[in-house]
């Protein structure tokens, strides 16, 4: 069974929110440590992938109609 782009967008959005939460929790005194920056980079990738899946879903719906 294939996964719809909307479902994948929700999964990536949830992972982005999780990594953002973890980055906020890992910033103790300063945000300029390796773990915080790495977690925020992963969250940014997840959010951008979620946006791409949403745009891909719109493109598919537009081509069908």
C-alpha cells in the first residue's frame, strides 16, 4: 500500500516539531552548542520536506482535475 503525500507531510511535520522541542530542551546556557544546532538543522530539513509533500499533493490534485 502506498502512503499518500499528505500522510508523509504530517509525519515529517511531527518529526520537525519533535526535533524543535528537543533542541529547545538541549539549549541549557547558550544555543551555540553542537547538539542544539544539529537538532535545529534536522528540524529544518523535516519542515521543508513536509512543505514539499504538501505542494506535491496540490500538484497531483491540480493535474487530476
